[in-house]
C-alpha cells in the first residue's frame, strides 16, 4: 500500500479510521498528524500475545493455505515516529509505519519459539471458511453474554488478508524515521516482558 493509493477499508475498524482522517482534513488549519501503523506488538498488547501463548503450548494457528506476507512495528518504534513528527513540526500529513520488512507466519513462529525456548511447534492451518464460522459464533456468543470477543467478523477480515506490505518512505524522508527493532529483537524483548509479568 502506498500513500498515493485510494484507501478501501473493508472493516468497521478501518472505515472508522478513514472517516476520522477525512473529518480532520475538513477542519481548515487543524494541525493533525495521522499515523497508520501496521501490526503493533509489544508489552501489554493482547492479539499477538494470544499467538505467542498458543506457540508456548506447541501450536501455531495459521489462516488459509495461500502465503501471507505480514509486517510489524514494535511499540517503541511507533513512539519514536510520533516524537519525530512532533520534533519536526509536521502538520496535516499521514504516514504508514512498519519495520519496513515483510515476514511469513513461519518466520514469526520461529522467532517466538526461539525466544520461548520451544524446540517443536506444530503449525495448524485453518481454512478461511472455518475461521469465518468460528468468528461469527464467537461474536454472537459474546453479544449474548454481554462481553467482547477478540475473534469477530471484523477481526476475520483482517486476518484473512494475504499482503500487509506498506510504503514507509514518507516517514523515513520527512521524519527521519528509522526503525530500531527487527522482528527478532522485538519479539525477544516482548517475550521477556510477558514472562517477567507472568503473562507467559
């Protein structure tokens, strides 16, 4: 995805973010800066945490059978970008943010397993249609119980995507953004935090 592409979000989450951006654009002179990070992980984060927890128990659940390219940004790099935008004084701009490199689910699994000291993790591929069924059931069940579900139809639309690559050159050129955390380094630090805080 490039900054010049026309956005076509297909989730309530994505549509609400685009609507907020469009609203800010209409406020004449309002000094907004929009950050569009890819998969954010780090201490306290819960979605990737659930994947790490599954890997700890020896299983890695993968959606679909087609290859998937995933991009990440460690929370400290995201904060770095925000402070750089403040320091540079940019206004009325939007930036895609990621580490700048794409990974496969097997690479993510390998880094997490190594950080956890797991020698064997079984990859379990789930058909897209089955994930849809489970997502619908989880969402409706949560509504009945008056709770929120991590897995729902919006999350399904996010998880089924095959390509998460985005162009971060504007942030690099205009903000001097330079990601300091590779996925391997970030996962190691993240797993250490989860362990120290009794999450894993």
